C-alpha cells in the first residue's frame, strides 16, 4: 500500500455479510498506513482479536464474540447509487 494517494480514500468497516458498518472519509494526502495502524490499535484496545498488519496490506480482520469485521482502506473514485441510476432531468 502506498503511504499517500493523490485521491480521496475511505476507511471502511464491513461485517461478515458484507454490510457497511462504518465509513471514514480520508482526504487526498492522508497517511494511509498510519490511519490503518491507528484503527488496528483502536480495535485491539477495545478487546477485538485482530489479524496482524502485513506490509503492503490494505486491511485486517477483527473478531469478538460471534462477530467478524473487515477493516480496510478503499481508494479511488467511489460512485454513489444515485449517480448511476440512469435517470436524467431536462429543463
């Protein structure tokens, strides 16, 4: 994983069914490795069993009780459903 990108990114937390639990917007230039490391430490402090951070990895998993989360950096242009609905408005 590059340390910084010239585009926005997001730190996404998804459950084991792929549902979005949380999303933190990260502006262009954010130190992505530091943000991921910070999230890793925060989940560990909260009692989650976290997978090791691996060099170049964009995410990690966290498990507690019967829950499993994927915490990962997503980069690039993120298109919303509304923007892709195919409807147009003319005046």
